[in-house]
């Protein structure tokens, strides 16, 4: 399967000039639409509608952004809403249908600004929609609404990032193909709208290779924001010393970097043992499905500390450590993304080829 996937990836990786031209034209169109749709945002805010965020943790998921969000949220000079990912500025994150989670996302400027209404005077406002780096519309929309915003991007070695992302998608039921190699090989079909999982409300996210176009993603922001408003964090640095990385981010944001901070354990990569059991437990937790809503109504009556125990028991039963990755597949992915890693190294002026092991012979 890994060999078939490698051949599929080789074909997928060859793009014609015409396709690149279409991509560029489509991106310009999306950018124009995003700017136009958000053009009045700053005017509305100036008219007293509320305050926009001062900074954005723009991505990526499975790269320590949840830990960063929690650590920054605890800073007395920072306010971040309980809804970690409002997704307001990524118009290309449209959904095929709504779930109990997507219904929480603000659909209007007023609803978005309301997320920050509890902030104290003088606090820095921030949010952590990790799709903003992936999105082709978010950079322009943020720049149009809040040109002084600071942007933090966290980048992770592509092969391990995509494997972790796939496991998360399986866990939250937006990916039905549990075999990572087969899921990668499905990209061409999914680009054509075929073989989309029934519960995948954002099938565009299942085009795994789109998540690791790091230089392209960074350039979208670099074309709109000055260098002093952009910070790129390498996941390995944060994993090695998250306190030191956090303090560097604090200095970048202009807040007190001497306040006590509690180191956060990064979200572990897990695998789903039982899809049905986890689906039922998740439905009970968020109120999806008729049975889930019944269970949810009962769970809401339980005290918070007991809910935490229920969640812990659920995770022990339904989740487990993932199997070791298929090394042939991981090697095929590293070969595929080696040009991207080399380009990123040149772009950032840092040797990520060596750091991420792309210099080692097969």
C-alpha cells in the first residue's frame, strides 16, 4: 500500500503550469472577495461595536497551539475567549452541514465581537483559530479588518504532522478511512468530490497535502503584514521548552514575560480503539444525535468534577496509543515533501532539513 501511495503522491505532486495559473487566479479572487466582505468591519468596530483581536494564533493544529492558547489565556494581560477557534475570518472553511460544534462559531460580526466582551480594559485580545494558516482567505480578511494584528504560526515536520492530523480526524469522525496510507491516496478522488465521508462537514480539510504548503501559507501573511508583526515558531522548539517559547511569544506580543507560567503538556496523539463507543460517548458529550441529546441532558445535571471523571473513563476505554507509523509510508512522505522543507529552510534562514531528518539517506 505504501508503494501505491508513493506512486499516487508522485502523480499528485506533478502540477501543470495551467493548474498553477488557475490556483493563482482563484486565490486572487478569494482574496478580493474576502477583503470586500470584511471591508466594513473596521468601520463598524470604530463605531463602537466592540474590539477586534490584537493577535491570532493562526495554526497549525496538532502543533502545540492548544497548549499555547491555554498558557496565554492564563496571562493577566491577555483575554482569549473560551471558544478557542471562532473561525470567523476563514470564509473558505464553509461547512456542508452544521454540527453542535460548528453552530457555536459566530456567523456575524456582532456575535464574533461578543466573544471578547468580557475583556478588561487594557487587556490584549487574541484568538486561536488554527485553520487561519491553512485558509486562503483568512490573511486578507484579517489584514482588512485589523492591519495592526500580530500573527503567530507554528510549523511542524510535515510527515509527523499529517499522521497526527489524520488520527485526529478519525477521532472526531470527519475521516472514515482509518488507514493513513489509503487516506493520503484518496486525495485525487476527494479533489473531485468523490469518496467524501458522510460525517465530514468540511471535506476540504481532507486534502492532507494542502496543510503543509508552508511557504505559500506564510507568504499570504507576509504580503499583507510587516515582518515585525509575524512570528514563526518551530514545533520542536516549543516541545523541547514550552516555557521559553511562550516567553518569546510574550515579548513578541509586548506583554510582561516575567509572569509565572505553568508548563502545559502537549495534546498527545491518540488512536480510536472503538469508533462506535467513542461516537456514542462524544454524542453524549456534545448533544449530537437523538440518543446523544438524551444522554447529554443527563450529563448536564452531573457536577463538573464528575463530568471530568466520565470523560477520563471514556477516553481510557475508547482511545489508546496509536500503532507505530509505517516507516515506508513516512519515508515516501518525507521524499514528497523534501522540496517544501528545503524551501521553508531557505525562506526562514534555518536548517530545518537537518532538524527534521530530511538529510538522512533512505
